[in-house]
């Protein structure tokens, strides 16, 4: 999953990005409104964490303009806690609204909920044959036993599982599993797919030649 | 506790006064009427006394005729013998004498009427000489000064008896009013009348006066109560509104229809006080919520940093980084807290400002020197034209003011820009200007720059907390000075501070 974090307070931005990356997300960052909007319009993020008080362009405006083009789930992060601010946020198109200071774990859970919802999944566990993908715990069980996966491997499994039945192109995978900080080596993806097949079974991920991958 | 109510006190006093007035008036009226009646009666008594007296004024005779219907002149006293010196004069009068009343005198006394006039005549030695038939049985002899009687001769006696009797003050005796006189020989003539019916009439008058007075008193009290209530109603309205306001509803105001009366003015003053109170409360609430709001971000930084770092084992360098960002956040909160407290104290007037003479140009010079490194970093040049100006006040706080203005001028400047500082002392005013060549302040932001927490650039990335100019303004105003800003977007901004200068020469 690739997430965009737009926040002008540098320390906060840095720690959020680090924490999300450690959770296995690919994270892009922006520290002003214009850069944030530009990023949001350029890529299909799985979720956007958006601060309201930004220089150059504030969060409301970004949201409004973004919603004209994309349905990316947006979680607004703000110091404004009044009910009317929450109402405004949700009405303008945000999918969730979190008030600073916030608990990191709670933020993660809300992001997971956003992503799950946008993939039309209602539960936190996706069962694929013998394999259970636990979205909340962010691990995979096979036959009830946890399987050792790297963060990238899990991210790959999660993404394909959430788009189960769809064919996901390599480009999409690149866009959703790597952030702008990663060097794009196209065979890195193949390595991850191969590793997952080794751990979860060769049939786990199906290759559609010329199109992409999918989990059936 | 009744006495605590103004209405009751008014009523009490008013009642007292009304009672006093009514009683005074009533008593006077009664006395007038009574006096009139008495004078009338006394006049009538007197009218009857005099004829009787004149009957007695004939000198006494020696022998009483047996038949008073004789033609002999009445009360003729024929001495039976010549008086002899050894005869006591009183003896001459001992002989009973006839008391014959001529008919016209008799007509004055209505003997058939028990309430009519009656008379009694006593001799010198208090024996009843004559009485009218309707005279009450027990009429005591009035006492009075008996004239000394020393006639030495019949002629003297005659003269004496012819003299006018001494008038005496009338007396009231029970239900009767009696007037009497004492003749020179010492006889007492009394005319009286039962005045029971007059007395009754007077009583009726008295009762009527009391009843009418009582009625007027009641009406007056009722009227006074009504008036007092009407007068007190505005006060009650004010009191009720004030109670509502003190209970928390600061939006209430006293309804005033009449603004000119004393109570209307009071209501007006109270209303404007309540309005100020409401505004002050609103400002305080705004301030408190702004302050809490400002603290959210640094706390958020610390929380996210620490939670993220503690999620797994980190290297020493990573821990150090986290600690440093926490420190930055904590410093930010410290600055915010200090600014807030300074503002709060300035607001409450609790900041004890020094009042000492100092040279403002020196303060400015020191600030410029301190900020030179920051200026060099941008880089921004500082040009200063400073006149030595003496002011009275707190040099340290005014240094804060200068530093704040200079810092803003440097930070909101372009690289290679300039900051011009001038200080002039003229007409008892010290004028300090700080001009920068920065981005300027837009027209809509301009009036609001001195507001608390107001930042023209709404984000927080510039590092300030939006209180610097508010504190600056508060300090300047605490020195009875003024601060203004003029700006042109794209060109720059100029802040002008005016302070009272010390009048004595530097």
C-alpha cells in the first residue's frame, strides 16, 4: 500500500513517514499544500494522510480539488477539534478525521479501515484457501501457523488479496508497493513474487502473461 | 427584615408623615370648631350675666318687702337705722334682699328647658340668694377672689355696689358650662347651661374627622404603596436581569424604555458594563482555546515520535534523533507557555514594569547587535539611524519589543533584503520605525496582525506562535505608547512605535 502524508511540521512528518514505512507501507511525503496536491493528483495512493493547516494551499482546498478527480481515501489530520470542523471535513469529502495529538496505533487502525473499506472488504481477515491474511495484525497464517514474510512481501500479498479476483499490473504493483524514496528496480518485484510463491505455494499468485498478477 | 426593603421603609416614613399631617390638621380643625362653639356659648352666658348683675347693682335695702310683686323698686334697701361705726359692714349686707328679675331679663332664661340657661346667685357668705327653676340642684359656689369690702358709709356702699363687677373666666363643670361674676360686695352671680348636646355634636365632629382622616390615611397609604411599587419595578427588573447574568447568561440586557430618568441611566450603565463583561469573557474563552490549540502540534510531535521510536529496537543514533525532536517540541511549548503567561499578566496589569529613565537608542543598538548574526545568515542588512532619546520605562521589556520587530523584519525579508531602523525624539515623543523589504502584508491581514495567534501565513512552519506582535503591542501600550503598521505587498512593511519621551534633555 502506498500512502501520501502531507504535513508541514517537519518532525511530525518525519516520524509519521518512518512509522508507516515500518508498518510496511510505501510512503510519499509533502510539506506544503501545492506539493501535496500535485502528488495526490499524480498517483493513485491507497490512502492520504492530510493535515489541514498547510502553507500555500490548505487541506480543505486540496480535498476539494482532489475529489473532483479521485476517490482516494483521505484521513484528515488536524488540530481543530470542534464538531463543526469535523462535520466540515467529512462533508468536504474526507473519509476520516483525526485530531492531534493522536495515538499512533489508532492512526494505523483507521488507515487500515480506510483501505479495507475502499477495497470493499468488511472483515480484517481474508481467507485464501489455506492461507489467512490478517490485515489488522499484518501477518499471514498458513494452516493456522504464522508465515515469516518481509514487510514488502506482506505488502504484496495484502495488495493482491485486497484486489482478489482482479488482475493487477506490474505498474500498479510498483506504484503501490514502492514510494518515491525507493530506487525502482523492476526485477525487485519479481524477486518478491517469487519469494511469496516459495512461502505460500506456487499457485498462490497467478501470473497472467502480458497483464499482471492476481490472486484467485 | 421588613426594614430592609426600601419599599417598606418608604411606606413607613410616608405613613408616619401622613399620620402626623392628618392628626395635626384634624386636631386643629376640631379645636377651631370647639373654640367657636365655646365662644358662642360663653357669649350667650355673658349676655345673661350682665342683666343679672345690673339687677343686683341696686344698693341693698334694710328690709325686704314681703311681696316681690310690690311696686316698690326691687332690691331697695332701706336701712332701718343709721349705720353706726361699730356696725360691721358685712352686717349691712346680711339682711336678705329681694332679687326681683324684670320680665325681659327673665325671658333670657328658658326655665322650662332643662337644657336652657339657668342662674344662681349667692350672697357674700355663699348662701343661695336666688336660683332659676331649671338650675341643677348641686351647683357649687365658684371660688374667686372676693374683693375686700370696707364701706364706711352708705354712700360708699352705694358707690361700691354700683361699681362694675369683676369678670371671671367661665368654667366647665361636667356637662354644664357656667359663667359667673363676683360683685364688688362679694355676691356671686352664675349663669350656666347644660351643654350635653353641644358636647355630643363636638364628639360627632371629632369622630367624623377621625373617620375621614382614617379614610384619607388608607387611601394615601394605598396610593403611596402603588407609587412605590411603580418606582421599584425598574429596580426589580434590573435586579432580576443582573441575577440572570451572574448565573451565566451574559447575553441578557436590561430593557430600558426611558433613558432619561435616573433609573434609565443606571440601566444604561449596567448594560454597557454587561456588554464589556460579555466581550471580556468571550475574549478570554477564545484565548484559552487558542492556547490549548497551539499546544496540540508540539505534543503531537512528541507523541508520534516517541510512539514510533518505541515500536522496535532502535540504534543510539535513532534514539538521539527522537530525543532531539522531542526537545525541539518541548522548547516550542516552553516559548509558547512563556508568551501566554506574559500576555496574561500584561492583560491583568500584573506585569510590574520598571519605571526608569534610559536611552532608547542604546536599547535599539543592543538589539541590532544581538540579531546581527541572524541577519547575516539570510543575508539581510540592517541600517540604523538612531538619535539618542531618553525615555522612562522598562528597558528590558522595550528591548523585547525591538527584538521582536527586528526578528520579524529579518525573517520576513528576502535574501539580500534590507532592514531600516530609525529612532527620533521630537515633541516629547520617541518615534521608532522598523522597515523591511519583505513580502509585505496583504490588506486583509493588515488590521489583524496584532491579534493573538494571528499569523498571516496560516501554517506553523515559520516557527512563530503568533503571539510576538500581541506581546509587543501590549508592552508598548503599557508604556502609554502606540504601534502601527503600514505595508505594501511585494515591497515591504514598516512598523512605527511611538513612546512618550522624557522631557528633560538627554
